[in-house]
C-alpha cells in the first residue's frame, strides 16, 4: 500500500504536504489557546496544523481544534508509538508526523486511518520507509542532518521520494528548501511564536501564515 493511497479518512500524506508551503509545528501548553490559534492560522491560509504530542495538553488541544475549527485539518506530531497513533486518532487527528520511522508506527497509522509523514535522516531510513510503501517523508532534523545539500544528494538515488524538511527551517531559509524539486513543503515553528501565543496576538499569527503564500512553489 503506497502512502499516496487514501486512508479511511480520505486524506493522503501528499495532500497534507501540497496544501500550503509550510506546515506549522505547534507546541501548545494551554488548551484555551488551541481554537483561536487554529482560527488565526486558517484565516492566513494555512489549514494543515501539526500539534506536537510534547505537552500533557496536546491531545485535548487536538480534540478542541477538530471539534470547533472544522475548516482546519489537525494532525499530531511527535508520534512515536502505536499508542500515540491511537490516541491521536481518537482525539480527532487526521494525519500524523513522526520524528523517525518504524514499521510498527507505520502500521499503527494505517490501522487507525491516519495519513503518516514519517521522519528520516539517513538513506537507510528512507529505504526502510519505502519498503513499507511510504514515499512522502519528513527530513528531520533538516539543518542538522545536512540541509539543502543533503536533499540535493538524495535526489539521485531517491528520485521518487518527496520531502518536507523540518528542524532549523525558518522564514529566512525556507525558500532555499522549497526551490528543490524533491521538496513539496517545509515544516516550521515560526508561524506560531511562543510570545504571540502567550499574548493572544492572533492577528500576528494570521499575518505570519499569510506571509507564507509568498513562498509557494
């Protein structure tokens, strides 16, 4: 089964990647911030929202966004186990992003109908993900693992793989990544700055989301 095949939720990893130039990587510590933040991003044209499972509040935040912001497509980041995939799906997530890849996580996401964007940092990891049918991958941590130069090197042997670089990607270097033919989108946290979230400055988050339209390939 290819990762481009629709899941039971009708969403593919490629569709997640193609929706906007940037997938925001979101860390939420307050459930009260989830809905206004999601609405702010959607207002700026960014619908695919990766809420990382790095805080105790993450699942409740995913649930709130799924319930109250239907125009958003909420996903779970930092999915590392079958339990993570199951919990994310129950909360209403429609896609998953993992920092690395194991066959168990891949199968778990298929079992619960989550489109998966698996994390890879080496050629061997790419081959493992490909063996399980995944051809749309997260390159993580992108800058620390070789940056645009590594993706250029991979374009030969892995000509049939498309990437979302995440980790050290910023507004300043995103265009360099997006110019590569094997990059569909990037992942970044700069759309949801911690200070803007703490201050409830949703207009700033909407503007940061809108600014990503200039990066579109």
